[in-house]
């Protein structure tokens, strides 16, 4: 069968690792010694009782859904703007799509430089404009770090939503808008009654898939703040990394991965129930 | 009284755009749109501008008194940072590593997903829906969830610090999307063309190679671009699966340009600029076929 190679690769690189991690979660295992001891549900029980686990979970939710919320507002707004016909629209699109092509690590590093508390350009800029008097520690202030992280994360990924929504917007027949104008609809009515119903599907899909994605984001957080200040931005993926590679506690890391997996499963169930993606290829 | 009323009315009509003549209203809207577009473009462009600026400024200028004014920036341009990343750091080696890994990942992903997509569309088999769901479910797996157990498995089979080890890890991220994409893409290719080829005596292999593949090209290009983006961007897996510095790809390597309390921002930004160039070249060259591919692919 022609799906053989793909299936073999997926088993080796995705399914086997997931099973490995789940198996680990039922063992007491350290990266420093090769022996594993079966402990059943013990790792899970101690996770459920651990305050730091739930804090990390909460931060993941805030980061994930805060990011997607902001990205939706910005992404859809920009898409509506770029769907208009005006001179220079091609240039504007090219400029706005640019951030999406910048590697995530680069985004994290550029913002780390720009948001630096002592020599970051954002502070210089805001002070030149007279908006603030003293430099702000955007990334090392515990009240601001998470918000800064959500904003810089959205700078790149809002564009993804713009691209999706723009493609959808361009497929809406112009007649719909003409008919709406004939019937005296203003711009707001047109958005509510013509545009929104057409992009609703994309928005829901994005909200769910991207939400899960952002919930699980590791790279941008790790490079920008390393989970700090303190633990303010330590989400679940950061927690897994620290548990496995800094504390060498593989069993617990496996259990955290297991809970992530359950979360993913829930996401998948909603996704399959709400969008029946299998129908699309079931023909 | 009447007079002041009239003035008030005139002022109101100036500020209330609803009462403006049609043409002026259109004009006002147009300018409003341009202001909005310009502000948005500036917001999205500024970090890119700053990355380039920081890469061509002397170290002290970035740390001590950074300036965003273009004229001041131009007065102290230097390419020192670009020279240093090649002389003092193994930048060329990491660049090479990144390219090799991306190429392996692209070739394998495109080949495997084209084959799988073709088979899934053209050959009936039981459990096709389940398979579709399995693909989409694995599309949700985050890199950290895979990389942490991969580290231990790769350690056992000696795949840490190898090109194929990291490439296969990247394939786990790109293959679900690739299969899905090609599956949907082959559905848009009418089977009639292939049937015509069979009528003329072509074998299944020939009809696949000479009829189906050429028509599926835009889809394959989209899968290749997606895989490139995944591989070129990946930080999480490379950090975990490539602990040896000389084998590292760019994303984990770039952020190590620090010594004790000194962060070499100029060098980091120079490396960042050079690292951002390939995605641009690729996307702007292939813009049309990407859009075509992604429209069919849905996701």
C-alpha cells in the first residue's frame, strides 16, 4: 500500500514517542539511572495535588486563549482592511505578511532586545514621546511579563489568521454585498449579515486548533523569558522541559505529558464533532 | 439666534460625515483607510526594521544609547557583527546543518505524503474515516510532547546529534499536514485523465507518475514549503535532540551568543537577519502556487 511509508514514519516519530511518554508516566524514573519502577497512578495523583502543576496549567490557559483572542481580533481586523481594493494593497499585504515569515526564535530574540528594561527601544520611543517617564521592565516585571509575551506572540501569529480569513473573504461573491447595499445595509450590518456568517467556520476552527497550539507553545516562551520572572510565564510545556531536562524526573514529566494528551483528546473530540473533517476526505 | 443656529448647523455638518456630499465622504473614507493601513504597516514592520538596525550598529550603540531615528542609525553603520558570527562563531556550520536537515525533511515528507494522498484517494479501504481522524489528531501533537520521549528513544538507538534523527522528528510535525493536503488535493484531480491513460495501455505506476503527479504539483509545492517552515523554525526539538553544539541547527545555536552577563545583540541580530532571508526568497518566489495549494488544502 502506498500509505506504508507515511504510516511507518508516523509510528516511529509520533505514535511510539507518545506511547513511550505514557508508559513513563506510570513509572518512577530518573534520567540519571536506567531502572524504572512501576508506580501505577502515583505520578498523576501527586500532580493533581501539586499547586505548581495547576499554576502552570492556568498560565497555559491564559497564554493560549489570551493569545488566540488577541490574534483573532487583530487578524480579522487586518484581513478586513486588506480585503479592500486600494492603491498599494499588494505592497501593504507583502509588508504585513512579513512577520509570519520570520522564524519564531528570531521573533523572541528581537522582542527581547526591544523590550529590554534598560536599553530597549520601546522604552526609548515611549520616553521620546513623553508617554512614560521611567523605563518599564516589560519582561521582568511580574505583572507585565505574561501580557508582553501574549502581545509579541500575537505579532507573528495574528498574520496566520489574516491569511486564512483573507482567503475566505475573497471567495465571498460580490453580489451579496451589492444586494445588501440595495437593501440599505450599512457597513456594520454588512459585516454582521454577510461577512460574519461566511467566516464563522474559519474563526471557530482557528479558535480551537490555534488555542490548543498556543496552549502547547514552548519555543517563544522559553527563548523570551525562560518561564520567568520567577515562574510567572512557566506554562505546562516549560514545566515538562524543566521536569525532564533540569530535574531529570522522567516519570513526572511523562505524567504531565499524559495530562496534555488528555487535553488534546478533548480538543479532538470537539473538533471532530463540530467540524466533521473526516467527511471532507471520506468521499 | 437664528444666525447662531445656522453656524452650529454648519459646524455639525462639517463634523458629521453622514451629511457630507457623497464624493467628499468617499474621500474622507479613503484617507482614513490609508492612515489605518500606514499605521498597521508601521506596527508590523518596526520589529523587522529594528532587527536590521541592531545588526548594523556597533555593540556600544545598542546597549548605551539606542536610537530609532534613521539618520542617526546611518551615521554609525558597521558590518562588524556579520563578520564576527563567521569568524568567532561557527555560523556557517549551523547554517549548513539547518539546510541539510530541511532538505531531508522536505524530500521525505513530500514523497511520503504524495504516495499516501494518492493511495487514500484512489484506493478504497475500510476505516478510511478513522485514518483521517488519526492524521488530524496527530496534527495536534505539540513538539514538546514528542521531543521529550524522542530524546530517550533516540538515545537508545544512537540518533541524537544526527541529521536523520532531527529530520525524522521534524517529519513527525509536517507529515500529518502533508498527508491531509495531498489527500484533499488528489480529490480535485479527475480520475478520468488517469482512466484515459489506462485505456491507452499505461500501467497504474505510469498513470501515477505521468498524469497524477504533474497535476498535483501545486499541492506538493505547498507541502514542501510547509515542511521547510516547520524545519527551519523548529527550536524545541533541535534544543532537545541536538545537544552537541557542532550539530545544532540555527534556532538553538543563535541564542547562545552570550558570555556571562554580556549578550552580543549585534551578532544575534546579524544571525537573525541571515536566518530570515531563505523563507522570504522561497515564499515570494512561489507565492502563487502556495496560495493555490493552501486554498485547496483547507487547513
